[in-house]
């Protein structure tokens, strides 16, 4: 009898980043536009998806992180000091 038993590893679903999803949606929308022109409902939906992902990306970029909020509340904390060369 072996003391070690192989255990199944849990599958980890890796979520693509918002930026990579935006790039994929943009390429898809451009491809659909080239194939079907600008009058297709599929093209309109693809560009709407690009707009929604772009808005979410901008919103995430402007949100302050927990570290930023901490440094705003404690500007003299050692981890918040900025040293320039």
C-alpha cells in the first residue's frame, strides 16, 4: 500500500483580463464590420460590446485602490512615501 495518493487537482478557471477582453471584442467588431458592413445588427451588437467594455476599463482605471485610499488617509506612513531619484 502506498502512502501517497494522487489527488485530483481542482480545475481553476482563469478569467481573461478586462483589457484582453476589450482587445478581442475590438478585433471581432472590426472583422464583422469588414464582412457585413455597417448595416448589420451583429455589427451593431459587437460595437456596443466594445463600448461597454471600454467604459468598464476606463471606470476601473479611475477607481482608487485600497492602497491609494490608505495613503490619502496616512500620507506620512513609510509605505506611502515616494522617493525620486
